[in-house]
C-alpha cells in the first residue's frame, strides 16, 4: 500500500513513475493471494503470459496486389504488396536459369548437391535469386501521430530501419515466397495461355532481345511490401510480420506471358494466380521487466526478480531493456524455429529460451486461428 | 575462397588520437574500432542518470544502410549492459566500428550496389568493440566474447561449423551468433534459418565452449565439433592474452 | 615494486588471498575497482592489481587517455570563458567544462580578482568532483589560503618568472608517473632531471604537470620549451626506459644545437 498521505490517481502514478507503477501491479495481486482476483497482472490488465488478440483482415486495399490490416491491441499495421515486372535485361550480372524441374538452382545457389531434405531444402533454392536481384523489398513507415515519439518530417527512425531489416532478413531466411512464383518464362507452362492478353498498363516492359527457341526467364516480379503503422502501441515486429504474412497470402499476381512477336511481357487482365506462401511463420516477442529500475546485470547472479512480459505494449517496452523475439512455424506438425533474436541483457538464458519455444508454439496456434 | 581458420589477431591503441582503439581480424574480417568517452552528450541524447552509448558501424565501402542501423542497435543494447553507464550521467560514450575487410566470396553473386553485412560479422563487431573499450579504460561490469556458428546439412548429415565462411552461411540451414559475458551470461543470441530447439541447444553448447572455456574441464560431449579447429579458438583466453600484453607494455616502467 | 601483481579484466573475481586484510585500518579502494555490497570487490578496467598491505589499500594500475576528474588532483585547465562568478575551463576535449570561481585565487576579493582571458592556462586543483555535477577547481588552498604554486601559467607572477610556455598532451599514466614524489625511482622517469642536468647541458625551464594528461613547459627560450615538450612526449609514446631517455635527451640536445 502506498503511504496514506499521498493518493494519486492511477494514470498520474503511471506517468510520474512508470517503473514502480508496473512493479506494484505485478507484485500487489500476487501478494494479496486473493483467489477471487487473477494472479499477478500487468498495468494493462493482462497476465504476464497473456497476449493481445490478433485481428487480421485481408484485401483491405483495392489497388494493391495483396494487402492486409493487422491489429494487435492498439498497434495497427497496414500492409500492401505491389508487384512490378523486372525484365532480366535490366539486371546487372544476370545469370540465366534453366527449367529443370524442381532441381533447378538459381543464380548463386550452385553446387551442394547433398541438400535433399524437403521443405527447408526447397526454401534454400532460389534464395540467391531473391537476394541478388532484390525481388522482395519491404519498407516500414511509422506514421506521424501513431505514437507520441514519432515526429513529422524526420528521416526514418532507427526503429523503422531496424524493423525493415528484420523483416527483410526473415523474408529471405524463411523462404516464405519461392522464386518460381516470381519468374516469368518465355514459354508459358502447361495450363496457361489462351487468355486475352494485353499490355498491363505500367507493368509491361519492353524487352529487346532476339527470338530464342529455348525456354528462359525473361522477367521477374518484384514485390514491394510496404507497411504503415497506423497506430503504435508496442510490439511492432510481431504485428508487422503478421501483416506481411497475411498480405502475401492474399497476394495474386496477374498471369504474365512473353509475347515473342512484340518482344515484351504481357499480363493478363483477368487471369490471376495466387502467390504460393510456404508455411506460416509467426513471431512472438517478450520483454524482460526487472525489479530493480536501471538494474545491474552481469555480476553472475541475477539480482532481484524479473518477469517475462509477453507481447509488451509501449509503456512496457520503455521500461524493459532485454527482449526476445522467436519466430516459429508449426504448420508441418513439428515446431520449427525460424529465428531467435535476443538482446539487451543476460536474464534470458538457455532455460528461458527453451521454455519460450513452448510459449511461441501457443502463440502460433492463436495467430493461425486469426489468419484463417 | 575458404576462410583460413587462423587464430584471431588484435592490436590495441592503433589510433593515437582517440581515447581507445583496436584493430581486430578473425575469420576473414578485419575491423578497426575507436572509442571516445565519456564526452559531452548532445542535448537530445543526454540521459539524467546514465551515459548514452552510441555505436556507429561503417561498412567497408559506401555509406551504411538499414542493415548497419540494425547491427548498431544490437551492439548498442549489448554494450550498454557491459559499460558502467551510471558512472557517467549526462555523457556520451561513442564507439565507431569501421569494417576494413570482409571475406570474399566467389560463389555468391555479390551485390555491386550495396555490400550487405550479414550476421556472420556480428562476432567480429562485438570483439572489436570490447577490445577498444578495454583499451580506452572505460569502466565495465564485465567483458564479453562472441562467436558465429552455422548448422550445415551435408550428405544427409548435420554439421556444426564454427566461424562459417560466406559460402557456408549461404548454404547453411541455420546461422547463429551468440555472445556471452565473462560471467557466462547469454548477452546476445541471434539465429536465423530453420532449426529445432534441440539443434539450438547443440549450437549453444558449441558456442559456449568457444566463448567461455571454464578451465580444462570441457563440458558437453555431445557437441559435433570440427575437431581441433574449435579447441584452438578460445575467445576468452585470446582476450586475456591481448590485454595482458597491453598492460605489460603500459606498465613497462614498473 | 614486485612483479607478482596479477593482470585483471573487468568483472573478474579477485582471489580473496590478494585482498589485504588489515586488523584496524579500513580497506581503501583506488581507481579501477568497485565494491558490490556486501563483500564483492570487482575490477572495472583491465590493468594490474596493486595492493598495499601497510596502507590496507588496493587499486588497478592502468593507462588511459580520458581524464575523469577526481578530488585533489592537480590539473592543467584552459580558460574557456568567464561568467559573473566563475570561469569555465576545459580539462580535456569534448567534455563538460569545469568551473573555477573568481574568488578561488590567492588573496582574491571581489575587487582584486585576477582577470584571465580565454585560452589562458591555469594550474589548479580539483576541489569538487561528482558524477552528477561539473567539476569545480581552485587555485588556492582552502586551509592555508596560499596558492602553493597554483594559478595562471605563462604570465610573470610571484612564483614564476618565465614569460612564455606551451602545453603538451601526454597519457594519463605518464602524467601520474611525472607527479610521483620520487618519479625517477618509482615511476622510471628521469627525463626532466636529465634535461636540466649534465645530459641536457643544464637547460633552464619550469614544468607544471596536470593529471588530466597535459604538461606545461615554461622557459625564456622557445627552443628549450619545444625540446622539453618533445622529450616528454617521445618518452611517453615510445615507452622509454631510463637508458632510452638518456639517449633521447642527448639526441635532442645535439639536434637542437
């Protein structure tokens, strides 16, 4: 209990001294041991292991090839995917690709024949092309006004740049999008063709090359993945990544075909093909809240208590130094970890990371339900 | 080009004008770091109770991009845990890391426009920064050591590769960077790829064996090590011997 | 000193047998060590652990370039500008200025305070150093009211007749060695004695060594100032021993002639 002489309304207390406020919230109910009340709760009323429900809505933008709107509590992200054609002539250092069934190797991924294993092995294929030709371009913008710390008219903040990099690396390392979906061949594959072709307004590109009999890649689709934070209340990465996955699952590319007479790639106006998205990687973030404000770490023993706050909000993020993000995919039945990012402290050790995999698994099931 | 698994090399105080500096090369990477501080912080960086740690990563060519910002934020949050920031309120400790050389890669279609840094450079960044901080005499809680480990699937067998080459990073199933404090705390863990909890555990053991060798008793017999190469690198011993020679040179008059 | 002193790194545990245990005197911790209650003593910098069982003290011997003010250090400050009550001075580049009150000079009153121009070098003592405040300097002993050699440098005063002079940057470790009471025996620096002695042909100069890594050399002859400054800097950077210093002095004197 606070000193009886000073009585502060909760919002004022939170504003003046956020750290003791959160600490008091986490400890008070636990100490009371009142069976009627829930166990230790955070200032936002959630339990330490309780996430905010994720709401995903697809196709919210009419002019994008794919889009999604993801809400995670008060964090709202809008994601739009726009595809543009990149003719191979415009690619410096282009390396031709053969269509040799599934065993094909894109650009930089030559050699290493022993890579036989199913899904992970396929994800590897074409990773080189995606990376070398920059076929996936994520960009994140934190809208002015989405949170008080984002000011208008400033260059992208370190946070926005860091998020973009994380999304970019994860897109490549998970192999969410396969390069075969983005290739446009000079001879249409079976089941395509016979459509009313026409030049896609801004997308058909001139290709100046002699007629070749061989089947070859003439162009690539480049996916521009733009994310806009409409409102920001912590845990930006989980929301951003969910939005990217939802938007890509919603993306359909027009069927593109090489027209040998006009020597250009033409897109079908009506016919569209759903983008193939492999698996469903889900990000799960937690922050470590330490009992001691500006606490000392690194003396061997962990001083004071600490709490792992799942899905931290903005207030909690400012009070925590250490955070962990784990990306898991359980779509094959088995839990595969796609990424671990842990930084800023030494509280989370081996045991906590192991335990966190179970929490992330649970989160995956929740998100999977929301994405349906 | 295969990376020669030679022992890491370091030189301290290479930049006479800065408060502390270090040049470090290992696994094909060469970096130079300078540390200045505590110095006066800019008003917007000023913190009433602790020093602001600023990390700047400069790539070998061109200006830094979003990837460098990401590496900087990772380093910043880790180093701020090691430096006794509360000893110097309202001040700034600036760490500038210049990449001079990174291992070349003949197989991978290297981008001409932007030489992107990847996770594999992280251990070198951590080591160089720590050496430069020690050289500057910035008070710290502990030191740290870091290493990169890749899990490669070859001919159906799993192989753990320490200090992977860019080629190995490219073809690896998963790549991991782990940093440990001198109190054996896990300071930084960055992993990407596709792996299970069990695989991560093995990687953790391998990395711990390199970063925090606790005397002669080697723990974890299950680790699949690349024979003598792993036992040759002992980052903590390396850090210690580097600092011992620096201190001996400083205190030659004793 | 004994060579058995171990090298420690930040955060390492110190062998309890090395910690001096004096029956009466309290344990005194010097630079580079911190006490984590209740009983841990942990190094914060890399260096050599030195213990003194007689004084029951221990510290870390190391060298660095960045000066962190600590009370009673003699330092060489440069006046930055003047405010109504005090001068603002720099102790090292890019750090917050230290304050030097107008009245912290020998015999200074509101009317007779010294007027110092920006850029003026002052030899002063750190009166107050606190991590939350800018350091405060003084040029007078608060107990005796005497200057004891402190004050503006390079202008003819009661204690100094030399007109000109120049400040040179040296490392903090070297400054500490120069300031040792028996710098030749304990610190291994004899370069100043040699310059003034027979090796240097009896040069006439004055020095003021600041713990902030700056040394002022004053002499009537600019040639001597440069020679002494170079000798000091080269001794520091080259890590010269006594014999090396003797050779350096001889070489410099020969070149200067």
